[in-house]
C-alpha cells in the first residue's frame, strides 16, 4: 500500500519532468515512508529545479539520516535494557 505522501512525491517528481522509471525508483522503492517522502518533498519545494544528481544526493542523505535515527533508537533501547538489568539483576 502506497502512502499519500509517497504518491504525492511521485506526482511532484513526474510534474517536474523527471523520467517515469526514475520517479518510481525514488518514490516507491527508496522514499517509501511518510518520513522520507516528506523530507524529499520539503527538499523539492525548497529547491526549484534540482539536477538528477542532486536529487539522488539528497535521497541518500535522507536515507542515511533515517538509518542513523534508527540506530540511535536501537542503542537507546539496548541501554535501557542494560540499565534495567543493573538495577534489578537478571
């Protein structure tokens, strides 16, 4: 199921004249969550006519940031479990 933001991203990319296959790859395979699609839409609304290379660079930066956030949350959870073990024992 495609989210509304992902669908909006796809339409914006098409309207900007990018190739259909490229738009599908960006919107449906890489920026397929509300968070990533919203971030990419923000970029597209700020930058009037980015080259494909710049668009791909921004996509990679957004994905890298998302991965860093996920890793941070996982580490926080692991630390919470460790703290619980220290406090209460096994």
